[in-house]
């Protein structure tokens, strides 16, 4: 009886290990973005993605000061970085990855071009919000982002004091590009309004 008891314990232990290692992993959530097959790209490709991120962050910083001239200058640079991404390399990935990235790049460019056509900083911020929503999660997931950690941040009263909006930052600290330093009502008192919603960590 004692030996049978030991054997039963061993069987249960092995069954638990198998469950943890194989069956449990299969039960994890598989949303559409997670199903996209992500592959590592060349150093040059990753550098081009990092240049897009850098240009985006410079737009975000210009919004903090509500500097419309600088916003447009940085947005032009952002569009140039989009054009430098080697989409040919993307064909090494699955068709779903290629099509997703191409679609995201087109949407990002359209939102950036819309910023350039606006005269009101409020309307520019609406386009910036739309640009951000394309970049995360679609763009970052599809390209298999491998750059420095970024943070998705949100302000619940970003647009017209009632509409929430997201932005991406390379700092955990909240520095709000929607309410910013030169808000017509709040001045800089709402500069740190918001919260970190998610992180964008290299695969």
C-alpha cells in the first residue's frame, strides 16, 4: 500500500507538470493581434522603426507647448521617417504581417497629413489622438517592435474636457500633450493629468 501511495503521488505530480507546461499554455488568450506571426527584422529595419518613434515623440513634445509651427515641422519629419521604412523586408513575414503594417503606415501618414492641414491646435490634437491609436497596438504589434520600452498613457478629459485620448511616451511620468503648458483655461495646472494604461516592451 505504501508503494502504491508513492506511485499515485508521482503520477499526480507528472500530470500537474504536463498541464502547466503544455495544456495551460494552449488555453491562453489568442486575440487577432497575438495571432500575427512576428519575426525579428534586420538592424536597419528596426532602426527605421525607432526613427518613426523618435519623430512621433518630438511631435508629442511640441504639443505639450501647443507650438503649432513646431508641431507641423515635426510632423513633416515624421512623414519622412514613414517613407524610409523598408516595406520590401516585410515580405519576409507572413502575408497578414505585411498587409497589417502597410495598412497601418498608410493610416499613420493620413493622420499626420491631416495635422498639417489644420490651423487649430485642438483639431491637430484630434488627429494626433487618431495617429496614436493606429500606432498602438496595430503598428507596434505588427512590426514586432524591438526598441526601448514605451508607455501608452491616457487623459480622460483630453479633448473638450470630456473626450479621453491616448499618447505614447518614452517616460513613465505623465506629461500631457493635450492639456499641456499653455492651455487657454488651465494654463499648466493639468500638465500631469493622466495615467499609464499599458507598456510597449520589445519582443
